[in-house]
């Protein structure tokens, strides 16, 4: 067996050593499972097309099976090359359904034929039986010596799979491997889900009371179908049923985002709603660096950035807040900010990432204009300041209610709590009243135009959001 770590993927600006680490450790998990079968396993740093070209002179390839994925431009290009190779060499390329994704139909449908309904298709996919291959029946061909020698040239460098030094994943919640994905799902369905709904709003508790399956779903350690069928099979305590309903809604949201990305791959590089094309034209690297250094002067944002940089994970609400802050209050273009944030998120999944980024940046027009205030958000999601204190120890002596909004502290309080603003912790990098007014005025002006209204209505009809 061979795992191809394709340079087109691992050298892409959205990829980082955290992703290589997660993949590498997941591959080791597969190797451990295959050990009793004594099946050889290779990890190679080469494009899949290169691998096929190496195999071609030695083996007759009849069929290639792949999963059907909604992918970014660079992966689409790599897939197209494989498709061409297959055509040239009379190889059948079979794409297996995955995530219930409905292939984007570029050709017009025959008259009278209704457009396929992705939601029905997805629900039907979830009911299909799981593949349970008998691993004992796998036969691996003997590799000729010259081919083995060629493959050795593509052995990954020694540091491949080693994460950056700043990365300290919150194990066991980010433990790679299919075995761990199954374990996380089991503990979630048995007891961890108990606070799921309520804790989604808590910056601190949601770190552990979510399923934490996102990275596993991204890298294929577990599938939506496996999760769905486990939910039905496991005898989950009755008290957890409302939590499971909310969890299933989120899984459906995932499927929706994947389908949308399949239909709108340009979400990766283009504003979803073209009406906002003329805004945020100036990039300011210093401003962005201040955010990356967690020195914005807005404690919840800075705490979230520190948590993300160290653990590779923050919850949904914090992701929304950070992205909305970058694009609306700092008025920076999401396209320049996203590669760095994608590198930091261990679970980076383009479909979910770009869709939610564009929503937070008010670039879809499909949601009411959203301009969150980090201090108000802290009041809701970190009432006691526990999350802020964890990531910004300078707030250790500050009463919980003041952590999210240190501007409320008098000079005396600042002295009392050993937190002088401007000395121990930075002043806010922007005036939020001004940035809110500026963003609101610009966005309202754009979205009130007839052309924008028309485009928003058109976009809303392309793939209507199902009831979650
Ligand atoms: C700006 C931004 C960027 C994001 N980027 C990513 C990303 O790169 N990869 C990623 O997996 N998720 C992303 N999300 C969605 C969401 O924040 C994460 O899936 C979630 O926090 C993962 O935690 P969990 O596995 O404990 O989720 P749970 O709450 O346990 O949910 C289970 C699964 O459902 C899916 N899911 C949950 N919430 C949503 C949602 N609102 N929309 C779509 N699917 C959802 C995820 O696959 C998740 O693993 C992003 C959200 C925002 C706002």
C-alpha cells in the first residue's frame, strides 16, 4: 500500500506542518491496524500522477477507484491530470460517492427532467450500507526491484510529519487516527454530548464538549455515513437526545457546505456575491501581524488567537468572531488573511472554511449584516473570564466580568488588578464605534442597490439552505 503525500497539496499556501502531522499520525494508525496482515505500506512524497506513471510500465492498471470530493483548484488540476492519464491508457476511473455529494452537473438537463435534489440524495447516501472489506483477502503485488529503487527516491524528508514548535494539540481531543476518531465518537455519544447545545456558546467548555471530529472528517478518518449510522446503532442515553438532534443539524450543515463548494468552487478565491467586489482593496500587513501576535487589545480575540496558534482549534463562535473582526473591523480582504488561518486550523476543510469565512465577512448577502462586538461577545461566551485568563495570564487578577472589556476599568482598578492598559496589555488597536459605523455604511450602501438585491436573490435560489 502506498500513501502519496502530493507536493501540490503539501506546498499549497493553505497547508502547514500541522496537517502533515495529522496525516502522518493517521497513516501510522492504519499501519498498526495492518501489521498483523503483514501488508507492506509505503509513504511517498510524490504526485499521484507521478506514481501512476511509475507503475504503468510494470503493471496493467484496469480500474482506479477514487472518492468524489469537492476540492480546491490545485487538487482539481491534479485530478484532471489523472483523468487524462486514464483516458490515454484506457483505464476506467470510478468515483465512489462520498459525503452524499451530488456531482455538479455542468451539462443542461434533458427537457422535463427535474434537477436532482441534493438533500434527498444526501439522506439516501447516509442509509447505504458501510463497506466492510475483508482485509485478509487483500493481495499486494510484488514490486520489481527497479520500481522499488525509483520509489525510494520519493521517501519523505525526516522532518515530514513533525509539527511546528508552537503547536501543542489538546490531546486526546486532537489525537489523529481512525481508531481515535471512533473513540471520540463513542465517548461523545455516551456522555460527552450532555452539554453540547448549551456549551456551544461557551468559549471554554465547547473546546471539549463538541464532538471534536472535525479534523477526522477532513482527513477521512471517519465519514458522515459512519457517524450517522453509529448514532442509530448506539444506545445513547435518552437525556442526550436533544444534543444529538443539534449534532445532526451540524452534520447536515457540513454536507450543505460541501455541496455548495462543489457547485461554487470559486468560493475559494472570489467574493460569493460580486456586489462587494470593490471593497477592502488595501492590504495592511502590520495590522494583520498585530492580530497574529494576539496584540489587538480585544481580549477575547487575542485569547482566541493564542488558543488557535497553540492548539490548532477554536470553536465555531470564536472562528466567526475572529474572521468577522479581521474583515469588518480591520477591513482586510479575506483572501489574503485566509491562507494563514487555514494553516493554523488543523481541521482545515476548504468547503466549510471558505463558506463560513465569506459569511462572517458579509460577502454573501444571504444573512443580515453581522458586525460583532468582541466585548459583548465575551459577556455572552466567557462570563467568568476563564477562557481569557487561560490564554492571557495578565488577566489573572481581573474580575471575570471585566476581562472581556478592560476599557471599563478605572485607573485605580487597573492598579489593583496589576493590569495597566497600554503597559501590561495593549490599548484596542481600532475604535470599534468608528469601524462598526464604517463597515455598516459601506455594506448597507452596497446591499441596498438593486443589482445586489437581484444577485442575492439569485444566489439564495441556487442551493436553498435546508431547515437545520
Ligand atoms: C470562519 C470559520 C471557518 C471554519 N473552518 C472550518 C474548517 O476549516 N474545517 C471544519 O471542519 N470546520 C470549520 N468551521 C466549522 C466549525 O467551526 C467546525 O466544524 C467546528 O468548530 C468543529 O468542532 P467539532 O468537530 O467539535 O464540531 P461539532 O459541533 O461536534 O459538529 C460535528 C461536525 O459537524 C460539522 N459542523 C459543525 N458545525 C458546523 C457548521 N456551522 N457548519 C458546517 N459544518 C459544521 C463539522 O464537520 C463538525 O466536526 C469553520 C467555521 C467558521 C466560522
